[in-house]
C-alpha cells in the first residue's frame, strides 16, 4: 500500500469513526475507489491500527473525564464514576464474545465488496431515523441515566456493528437514545466503551505483526503506510470527536440518516 493511500484512509477513518456513517464501511468504499486489494486479514489489521488511532484521539479529547473515571475505578471509591466504568465493562461483554468466537466469520465481510456495505448503511439510516423521532414515539421516561441493562443492550448493538457499513457510533448512540438515555451521556459513553476492545485487539495484532512467523511473510502494508495512516486518523479524529459530541446534543442525527441512505443505495448499485 502506498503512503498516499494510507493517508486518505486515515483521514476517512478519523472522520467516519465519530460521525454516524460507519468508518469500516467508508474504508471499504475508499479501498474500492483507490483500487486497493489486500487479503482480508491484512485489511482487518490495518483497520484495527486506524481504529486504535481514533481511540487515542478519544483519550485526548475526553481526558479530563477519562482520568477522573480511572482514579475512581482503581481506588474503588464506589461513587457514580466507579459504577459508570463498571457499566462500560458490562457493555464490552458482547463484543468480547464476538471477538473470541466469531472473529473468522466477521473477517469474511471485509474486502468482500460493497453490497453488504450498502445494506448495512441503509440499516444505519433506519436506526438514526428511529432515534431522531424516538422522543415523539415514546415521550415518557426520556433523558435518564444509563442503566445496567441499557449498558448491556448498547453493548449488544456494538457487537452487531462490527459489520462494515453498520456504524458503531451511530448504532450505539441511536440504541441509547431509543432506550431513553440522555443524549449528552450517550455520545461520551459510546466513545469510551470502544476503548477496551479496540486497544485489546490492537495489542494482539501488534504482537502478531512482531512475531517471527509474521515477519517472515510478505506483507502488502508497509511500515510507512501504517505510521501515516495512524497519524492521519489521530489528528482528524481529535477534531471529529468534539464535533460529534455537539451534534448529538443538538439532535441532528437525522441528516446523517439521509446521507447513509443515499450512500447505501449507491453502494448497492455500484456492486
């Protein structure tokens, strides 16, 4: 992979990770446009490195909150922040199950064409639309704190959103809003709940990449491409993270639903 291709994909990841338009889906779209054809395992490894970069940007933007949560959790204060971290851990259970038992099945969807991406983008559009109108559909009990059961259900939504084209942030935020959770909490919870699974997967991939067996194999993703992609995703992600939090507070998700619908139809027709 050329460094310029990695730069473009890094910028795409930085924007699409936080906007509810599916970063994995848009990476597939731009790989198709750029004519990048990689084996599915290398495609997934490169995507995980880019996701790790946006996780780092989340830590930078939400550092005051993240550091406060860490202090409370590791000192066992049993306060609101301690139980907030526990809810994040509960939300990670479904994605851990998918990662341990269904990883090879998920890998088949990466690099398999744009039709699946198009279908999943249309599903994302439907979820965002339901979330936008949920206040009118179920007006009672809105704006509450995230409960234990909500955390698990949102985690299930994150597990399903591993499919390319199904926006992780869009799916989890929309699920929380439809459950009646506060909008300002959902954006931050959605961005924080992905930290553990992405960094865990990234560390495992780095270990595999540095192993002697992997080093002996030819790879189409060079070290320069990985560095350029990582830096681009991190820098752009810092800007997009702050922007998305404000968008969710203002309830403007419906415009992204329209975008996902149009892009999904284009992808299916392209395929």
